C-alpha cells in the first residue's frame, strides 16, 4: 500500500491487486490525515475491497446477471423476434426463481421443479424452450466466468404421453379439399377479404408472417410470381408491425402463382391503391406498400385477429393460419408433386414436417384406392 497527498489536504491510500481476469488493478480510499490509526484502517478497508473484487464467480454471479449477459451477447446474432422472446423465457424463469439468487446455489432439483411445472401448466415444448435458454446462459457463464458447477445439466424434460386424439390431430393438421371449401365459406360469411387471404395462403403455402410482409413490389404481375424475402413481426417493441428477416436462408424464394392466387393478389393491390386516396388509415401511408392489410387501418392484418376469427367458427378441426400452409403441402402431395419440390416451394430446410403431411396424404390416397377396388364388381 502507498499513500499520496492531494491538493485539498486529503490522503489517498492505494493498493494493487490482480482481478479474476488476471489484469492488474488498483483500489483506493481517502482519509483526512496519515496517522498510524488511519494507515491501519485504510489497509483493512483496501484488503476487504480486494477480497470482494477477487471472489470466485460462483459466489457473486446472480441468476439475472447471467441471463442478462447472455441476452446481450446474443442480441446481434438472432432475429428481432427471437431476441424479444428471450425476455419472455427469462420472465418464466423468474416466476419460480428469485433473479437475485446466486446462480450456483440453484440446485438441479429446483431447476427440475421449474421445468416440471412449466410442462404441466403450459406444455413440454414450452418447458424445452425455457430449459435450452437457461442452459445456454449458464454454459456461457461457465465458459467466461469459470463457474464450476451447472446442475441444470442433470435436468430432464418430462415426456408427456399423447392421447389418441392428439396423435390423430397432429397427423391431420391440414384440410382436405372439401374441408378447405367449407372453412372458406364460413369465413366468407364473417369477413370476405380474410377468406381471400386464407385461400391465398392455401394456394401458396406461405407462413402467415411471410404473407403479411408481401409488398406490391414483391409481386411480378407479368410473370405471376411473388418474391418471398421477409416476415412480419407483429407488435415488435410497441410497433404495429416490423418487417424483419426471413426465418432462414431457405425461406428466401420465388413462388409461381396459379390464376386464382394471381387474381386474389391483384384484387388487393387495386383496392389498396384506391384506399390510399380515399381513406385516412395510417397503415396506407407507410413507405412499404403492404398488400394483405386490414381494411380499417391499412396495417398488415394481425395474425392474432385472424386466428381469433378462425377459433370463432367452432369447426371440428382446430383452425389456425398455419393449417392453411399445411393444407397447401397436402394439396401438392395429393397432386403427386415430389417431396423435394414441395419443400423448396414452402421454404422447408428439413423434411420432418413436410414428410409427416406427405405421408399422411399418400396413405389416405392408398386407402381410397383400396376402397375403390373393393367396390368394383367383376
């Protein structure tokens, strides 16, 4: 320790130390004089501060600091909507664990309780997302701060037994031609222009966010194609809509439209051009001339509104906008389009989802063929 006198007569006592990263640092404390007593007191204070500053990370890192550090690290690496979802996962964790807890004091049993409860109250899928998020944050702290124990690695995601009904619904998460016609007729009675949007989705296989992000400049009227190059994140950071990056590299694609899909998109473009002149909806004045918009305000039609309308139909199948994307896959499978061509059209990079629908449709076609053969009388 050494001391120096300032111009105002105060004495500064300093001491060097090596921090946890191996860097040389200095701590200091001030006293009005340099007596034997103050020298002793200064040394005690500096020793205490150095001890606190050089404590092992295990005894200082809180759950919140670890999670905040991870979210900050990932900010520039993930899509905007993923970044926002990180805060939702953190909130789920804080519903069970105090964010100021020392992270290495949280036991595997406590983490297991968090995952078990989320599984029971929400779903195994939601629990898996929380688990992966928390585990990744802790592993970053292990790598950067040297914490030596990560009990969450011993946690297991509970496997829930699906009922026969759930298996059946998962296998048939699309509409047949007859069902599609029925649903569109029901929607037509409530909101005709939304029925057109859903039919367009069934004819193109777009994700709803991709459909909502389409602008007039993305439609090639001469070639009858659309350029899929973005997705809409609804209610992002208080914004009515945010045109973000596509889901992945496979999502960037050009899709050819049939005559019906072309007619639908052209009808919307014509209507929107007139609406920009006659209506005061704020969405109609956006720099991006979105196509599939709310007739009330001109903003891209919110997915939650469409899903609410679909739920209000009380149809015998669970209806969401994603069902219409799956329906497109089923229609192509029924038409005998090769699996690889379907995946390219809908922007899938791995065949699991496409294959499950493709297999179900082709199996159903076999059953129809066998039934037809059984009815043939020779």
